[in-house]
């Protein structure tokens, strides 16, 4: 919500005793929890302005209350909502969300969310207690109508089972794709043992995915709260994937929403020999995405072919404990999936491998061309 819009809305109100700016309010101070859906939990950028606004109107007839400092919060507490005459609710709530705000919120969530850290109770060993799993994400925004999404339905790309953005959400305008790079601790941890996944990697695969789910839910609910319908395909009931052991037998090693292909279309990076997607922050990390009706200008793909960022150095193949990757044959999903099954047996409920993603030239950057 822009400042001028708020000011003009306030000026239209007929002598209110109190104006509550719901986007900045803390719900626990409200007489009615109904305003919770408008509460803004991280209004850092607006709080300074709020203080100023509150300062110069506090002594006048209209009081403006919002989150922005203890003194104002205390006032609100004592009021308990009495005298609440008007709730300024933006007429154009969609204005409240844009690319920059989303990226800012996302980075702050990754930094501060407890779910991005391994607690003492869940730690597999002492040295991973307090481990941070992911660094700040990088984003790419794709146009839902991009013809490239349709191409993914081709038999030799993904197949007809791939669902288009509009099939997940009829009103879809944008696909938001992100890559969460693993922290140095997670990457370094997985280099030491040449065969089995490190505790850092096991946590980043298992608890890391729970974190990504929370992260997607958070962004999606913020989009919805600002009036933009959104769907997280990987959390939707219609989503399925086949890692080699379930019923979609004709469609082995695939899914109806492939995060790497979506990231490729949105402009995040290209495939590598190992079949991982290489981004500007490398290959070691995980992807996620949200389909939304919010329109933002799409990013440009900075590449022309699907393996452009891969230097074809072959180091991922050398690192693979079961020789599932080679320059001649590409990647053998069956060998890879069978090894992952072995790790399930050993580390249940956790599992993982990722040796092809660490200690390789594409681990954290786009590798130099050979
Ligand atoms: C099924 C699956 C697997 C299967 C098979 C993987 C596969 N198909 O590549 C198995 C069990 C083997 C597996 C293993 C692993 N996985 Co996995 N897996 C998935 C899953 C659930 C679905 C993948 C999918 O839909 N594939 C679709 C098929 C079609 O992909 P494809 O065959 O590779 O596609 C090729 C063709 O399309 C071809 N092509 C031909 N013509 C054209 C034209 C165009 C225009 C394009 C774009 C492509 C194209 O190019 C592609 C690459 O060669 C995704 C999660 C998700 N929802 O996306 C994670 C995912 C791919 N896995 C991931 C990871 C990290 C792993 C592991 C490291 C395990 C671990 N965590 O320890 C290993 C590493 C494997 C590897 N070397 O990449 C990450 C990838 C991260 C990255 N940097 O890329 C994902 C995206 C999960 C996530 N949320 O981040 N996985
Ligand atoms: S290790 Fe080398 S060959 Fe393998 S994906 Fe990375 S850049 Fe490509
Ligand atoms: S995840 Fe492990 S088994 Fe699979 S290709 Fe990479 S190194 Fe090989």
C-alpha cells in the first residue's frame, strides 16, 4: 500500500477517533481477531513512516496506530480496540506486493525462520546442532503464458503429464521459481565421506524439504493475503512424482511439475551433465515454485540451450559412488535411485546422496567453460 494511498484514504474518513493500519498491526492487541488476516508481521519498511505519521497526528483529532514501536503498541494494548472507528483497508491491496518486496520477505524468512536451523533435539550429531541449511534464495519470474511451458508437454522433454501453470491455477499470470543454495557447512560436510551422505546433507535433504514447504506456504499466504490467488504445485493434492517405486509405471523418474524444468523456463539456469540444474549460485541446493495470479514483469532467460552452463568436465561422474553419470551415457536414473534406496535403509527416515553436487566446478557457481 503506498503512503499517498493511505493518506488519501485517511483524509476521506469522517472524523474517526482512531485509525488502525491493519497491514502493520499486531493481532494480539486487537479486540477482534478478524483483522489478523490483514496483519503484516514484518513491516520494517513501513514502521519508520508510521512513527512519523503517528507523531504528527497523535495530538490532533485522529490518532493513527500501527506497529512501529513499543510506545505505540502500548497505546493499542490499553485501548483494546475500543474507540476503533475505522479500519483503513487498502482498496487496491494488490499494490502491496511486488517483486522486490517478495524477495526481501523471502530473504528475511530464510535468515530468521527457526525451521532453517537444526535444533539440538533433532541433530544427528553434536557438530550439526544449530546448523543453518540454506542461504538466501535467488528468484526468477516467468510468464505463465510462456510458450516454453507448453513445450515441456512434449514426450521427449517431460511429457503430457506435465501440468501447465494454468492447469494448476486458472488465473495464473506468473510462475515464481526459486533456488535455495545450501550453506557452506552443508556442502563441505558432504565432501568428506566419498560414499555415504554426511549428517549435514541428510538434514538438508529431510528437514530442508520441510523448511522449503513452510517457505512456500509463507510466500503463498502472503500473496493470497495481498489479494493474489496462488498455488504451490508441489504441495497441491494433484501433485505426483515418481522416483522409481510407485504406480505411475509408464512415467518413471518424473513428475507432473518438474522444478528444474520450471526453473529453466523462468530463467534460473540450465541443466548439467549430472541432470541437476546449474544456477548462478551453483547446483548444490533445492528448488521450489509458486504459481500466482500476481503479474510481475518476467525475467529474461540468459541462455539459449539446455546444457549451456555445464562445462562437461565430467567431475560429477567421478564423484558418483555408483558411477551413474558419464560423458558418454549421461545419467542413469536407475543406478542413482537404487543407491538412494540403500541410503534409506541405512539412515531411515532420512536419505540422500548428492556427491555429484559437491566439490565439483558447478557446486556454487556457473563453471568456467572448458
Ligand atoms: C524424480 C526425481 C528424482 C529421480 C530422477 C531424477 C531425474 N529425472 O532427473 C531420482 C530418484 C534419481 C532423483 C535423484 C536425485 N535428486 Co531428485 N527429484 C526428482 C523429482 C521429484 C522429479 C524430477 C522430474 O520431474 N523429472 C522429469 C524428467 C523429465 O527430468 P529429466 O529426465 O531430467 O529431463 C531431461 C529432459 O527433459 C531433457 N530434455 C530433452 N529435450 C529438452 C528440451 C527442453 C526445452 C528442456 C528444458 C529439457 C529437455 O533434458 C532434461 C535433463 O537431461 C524432483 C522434484 C521436482 N518436483 O521437480 C527432484 C529433484 C530433481 N531432485 C533433486 C536432487 C537434489 C536429487 C538428488 C541429489 C538426491 C539428494 N537430494 O540427495 C539426486 C541427484 C540426481 C541428479 N544427479 O540430479 C533436486 C535437484 C536440484 C538441482 N540442483 O537440480 C530436485 C529438483 C528436488 C528439489 N526440490 O530441489 N531425483
Ligand atoms: S561437474 Fe562438470 S560435467 Fe558435471 S554438471 Fe558440473 S560442470 Fe557439468
Ligand atoms: S545423487 Fe549420488 S548416486 Fe545419484 S548421480 Fe549423484 S552422486 Fe550418483
